[in-house]
């Protein structure tokens, strides 16, 4: 079944189920289509056409659109129709890349540098992740990322002292930290450990990102290592969930007799 091809979804997919469930299913597919860029002009089909496509009642379609409107994905206006509020951009998690690299072709990324300073004492949890003593100190960066004039993410970074001090004289407003690390040290970055959570934005973060208090954001925590395995960069990134989708291409390995993939 290919929902994005515009074919009618079989009646068994929805007709025997409560309307709220059918509405959720329709909303899920529409959200996927929006993220995939299915509606290039930003305009969704009318309720009747969507109902025919999904094999759902007009009421179920209307409820699905209401769900997406409450999420901030679409806007509805009489005489204008249903439109995508903001495009969602894909940020792949299967390659170690800075945000500007990942957003190549989507628009202009700019960085508002809110903090760029040496710190004499690292927070204990940060020092533990970097494998150094807190007294070793380091560098703290905080940057508000903008994409085509709209806030996209708030990035907080701690770097080891030897790496971070080199970056303080660099163009932090116009360049990716990853690229600057490689250029100033002559070392390649090798890998990163990433965890992604869904959290509600605190009032300060919400104000900076231009979203309502407690709106959902992606909280991405990343520890980046050089090619020789040394940890050098700890990041905590808050990303507007209404502007970005986190994507990855995963490959299934051979299943071992014990049930774990290679």
C-alpha cells in the first residue's frame, strides 16, 4: 500500500474502527506526506478528496486536520484552504554532520552566538563524559541557529580546553563547529554517540525558539569523538519539532543464532 501515491486506502483500514482512531491514522499519513515534501506548493487537497483517498468519512478527515492544526503543522482558513504552516526539513542521523552541512540546499543557516567563553571548571557530568577532570576546564559555546530568518535550534556545547580555545578566535557565527575543529586541529572527527528525547520547552528556550511555552521539541544529546576515539565535544541541542524531522537509513544485518544482529 502506497499512501503517498494518492491511491485509496482499503476500507478495512478504517471503516470498522472508531472515528477518533481513523482520524489519527489519517493524520499520521498526512504528517508523513508533509515531512516528505508531498505537497510542494504547501496546499493540501480538500476534505472530500482526502476522504476518497483514505477511504474515510469527511468527519474523520476533519478531525485529522484538526489534530495537525493543533500540532502547528497546518493552518486552515475559509476561502484559502488547508496549508502547511512551515516546511519540515530532514536531518539525517546516519552521518556525523554539522547542522549547516545537513541543511545544505534547504536555505541559509546563520548562528547567533550567545556564549563563547573559556570556563575554569567544567560541570562534573560534562567532565565525566569528556574524560577529564572538572578542573581541566574547557570552552562553553551557546548558539541560536536560524534557517532563512526563523529560529531552528538552540545549541549548547562544551569542548575540551585544547580543542575549544582554538575555536574562540574562529568564525562561530558563520561556520559549523565540526568543520572548525577539523581545520584547527588537523584531525578528523570519527564518531558520535547520540540520544534523542521529546521534551517540553522551558519558557526561556521557548522564547528563544519562538514557540509557545511547553511546546514539544527534540532534545538531542551528542558526544563527539575524534578519529582516534578521544571525546572532545559534548552538545545539548533543542530543535523545533515543527521545523525538523530526524531521519536515518538503517540496514538490517544478518541475524545471529542468539537473536542479535551483526
